[in-house]
C-alpha cells in the first residue's frame, strides 16, 4: 500500500479538493480518499472518470508509480 502522491499532485495542481473530484466522479469522498492513500485501487470505470476530470491517462492507476 503506497500513497499515490502523483494523484495528489495532479489534483492540487488543478485546484480541486478531494470532495470536488469525488462529486464530479459520482463517488463518495471516503472512497476517493482511499484511492489517493493507496488503500483501494479504482475500477476501470472510476479510474476513467477521475482521469477525465483531472486530465491524465487513466492507466496511470495501474502502472507502478
């Protein structure tokens, strides 16, 4: 389990809060927080939603970063 610092950096760089990204992706903030903290890996559909919101390649979630 490793914190996804790259995801935090992208989100903060875009000026979003965790709550805002979660709302736009139609998921609970707690689930989004678990994704950032590396506790959970998102499904492909959730990964695609988050990536579209934050404008990065969704496959980053499944790479070793």
